[in-house]
């Protein structure tokens, strides 16, 4: 979780303000050295936590992927595998970086 979450899902943060304020905040807040985005198919995410509709999960996944792909140090990790492999993939990305 990081500041970028509010850029993807303003409703969860109950933010109804102006976009330029969010962009200004994004500009001013220190950035992480590396971004890891754990991704899984929408149906898998829905089965784990059915708070959002599958279409909303699809929308958020798309926006998060776009955000991560824009980052030079952003990596997408397949979270649709056992915990050990997810951890290993994350560790590998961090150590390679």
C-alpha cells in the first residue's frame, strides 16, 4: 500500500476533492525505491475478498498495472501462486534491483 492507492480508488479513501491536489501530493511525497504490485486474476481476488464487483476489480487492476509499468522500478508479481513462490519472486525482484 502506498499513496498511489488513492489515485486508483478515490472512493475507498472518501476523497471528493480536486485531481490537481492528488497530483501535487504525489509529486511532493517521497517515492519508494521499488514498486511491487501483486496481481492475480479478478475472479481469484473476488473469491478472496468479495468487497468489490469483478468489473471494479478489473478497473483497479488495469490502473495499477499502468501505474507500475510507468515506473522504472516497478514490477508485477503473480500472486496467483502459493505464498512461498510469491515471496521468492518478491525477494528476487528486490535483490536484483
